[in-house]
C-alpha cells in the first residue's frame, strides 16, 4: 500500500511510504549497515533476522492499527530507510503505552529533508487514525534526530535512562 505524499513544505523532497515487504528486510539490513547510521542503536549492524522480524511486525501493526514503520522511497523508488509509528515496544522503561514516531535513514539520505517529509506524512496518517499524542525517544547526543522532532513541532519533555545506561530524551506532540 502506498501513501500519497503530503503537501510539500518549501523545498521538501518527494517521498512515498509503503508497508514494508519481505524484500525490505534485506534492503534495510544493507542500508543500515553503517556505523554512523547505527551509532545510537548500539553502534553495530543488526543481524538480518532482526529486520525480518521487524518488517513482519510492521505489517501486523499496519493491518491492526492502520500505521507502522513504513519503508521510505525517494523519487526513483529507491529505499531510503523507514519512517512511521508504532506502539512503544518496551514495558520496562520509557513512555510505556505511548505511540512512538520514529525514523532511520541510510547515510546517503541524511541532510536532504527526507526524514522530516516522511514524518509529516506519518503525522497526517496518525491524525486520520485518531491517535491523540505521539512521542519520539531520541538519544541525548543525536542532534540530527532532535532537529527533525523540533521541525515537526514536538516539544522536549522528560528524559529516561536506557537499559544500555544512555540518556534518551522524550519529545511529545499532541495531535
């Protein structure tokens, strides 16, 4: 399923979002195989099986909730990464019970407005699904992701210590 692009903001790139396919597991595995991309996610690549499970879980979320972490495609239909929302996946820390918006793009897509453009489409979909509030949990040193959250109008709220002993800042936005 494709989601039509949102009305673009000034100079926002055109992006499309689709429910992740089985093939996207391999593509995400390749696109995210970069120490810089994974710096705030443990610093090393995840096994292919992690992406197989993640894409399958996102298909379930889309079917059950009407939203998920969607695959982000550029103007030429190249996979850039993912952006979307899902229920906060942890029960032992963080904003338990919240809907988390998130994004992860391959290094070649950074700094070009793709994350913000795709996240704006996500917010439109979440409003349509009648989600009342979203959170974004962002590593305290991840300035790029914090800038995206702020461009979306999210406000910095509480902070949490992660199980890895790092600080994550929780941004919130009422829809």
